C-alpha cells in the first residue's frame, strides 16, 4: 500500500510543484520549486498547453455526454427484453456480454480497421451506396472523436445492460400483477414501477460511468494513435505532455487535478450508495 499507492501519489504531487523537465530530471532534487505555476500554465487559455488541456477536458466531458446516455438507453432497452421469458434467454444473455469481455486491444483494433480510410468497410459501403464520393478520414481531424464514441458505446453498453437487468430482477412481480389488475398499460408499468425502482441502480451506474469516462484512454490511444490531435482527452494529453514533450511537472499538475476530480466523484458515489442503503 505504501509503495504502490501512497508514495507514487505523494511523488506526483511533489513534481507538480517543481520545475521538472528533460533538462532537470537528472538532478531532480535540485529542481526549482515553482509553487502553483504549473497549475496556472495548464489552466491558462493564454498558453498553448492550457488551450490544449482545456480542450481535452471539454472533449472528455462531451465524450461522456454522448456515450453514457447512449450506452444507458441501449442497455436499458436490451435489459427489458432479456427480463422477459423466452427460450434461449440464458444463451442470449451470455452473448450480449461479448463486446464487454473482449479485450480493449482486440476490440478497438478491429474498430480501427473498420474505420480505415482506404480498406475500412465503412468507407467501402458508403462509397458503394453513393453516400460519399471519396474515402473519408474517420480517424483524424474533427470526425475522430465521433469514431471513438461509436466504438466506446459498442464496447460499454453490455455492462449497463447487465447492471440494469440485475436491478429489474429485484423488482417484485407482485407489483406488476397488482397494477395489471388495475388496468395499467405497459407504458404505465414502466413509468410508475420499473423506472422509479431502477432509479438507485441507474444513479450508481451513471456515476460510475462518469468516473470511468474521465479515465478514458485505451479507446483513444488504440484508435487514434499517440497524437489524437483535436480529439485529445486528459489521459492522452498527459501522456504526450509528460513523456513525449518531457514537461513532467505540467503532466503531474494535470494528473493531480484529474485525481482530485475523480476522488470527488467517487465520494459522491459512496455517499449516494450509503443513502440508498439507509432507505
């Protein structure tokens, strides 16, 4: 615990307050203390680093605003279907988990191949249908983040489905039977029984998804490479700034901010869960 968590965290915080780069790393003990200067630099819209870091934060927020609701809605719809009785239900439940259990390195490399400009099947079919006149560069420029969104939704919705399905199975059948006797329609059953009783599970799921969203790295790194350009998210930008440009202190400052943010979000999840347990 001490060597795996506490010391690396304290070391990262310390680096954020000194001026450590490729020129001073060999004598890191003598690196000058600069206080909050690194934080001002990475958050200043007047610096190139600040502009790119703020854009990466917006990208990960935008990425979450699209992928989390989309994954939730798809997961909920499939969970409602799987909650019904039909033959082969167990097999279908297992099959829907395939995207989620597929290793990131495999899944996102497949999607990278699918969106390749010259040999990808997306451009191939769009050209065949006459929807585009020439191959589109899906993995660079402004379209890149949308490509990552599609792959991430495909990879993530089965987890939402699994959690929501567990929540559905905890709802008493007697509630539905009583409502049906009173003449409730299918929509009314969902609106007044299913959705309200799924709210605690949904809240925890969405908060956890939001936390994981700020960790987003594999999909951007595998699909877009070491320099996603305008599609940088904090994790990829920190990697580039710290270990490609060797601005180690700026990378540490960005990491400290991201850690504090995720810690606060985790605290909210724990507080919400305890509140649910008290209900």
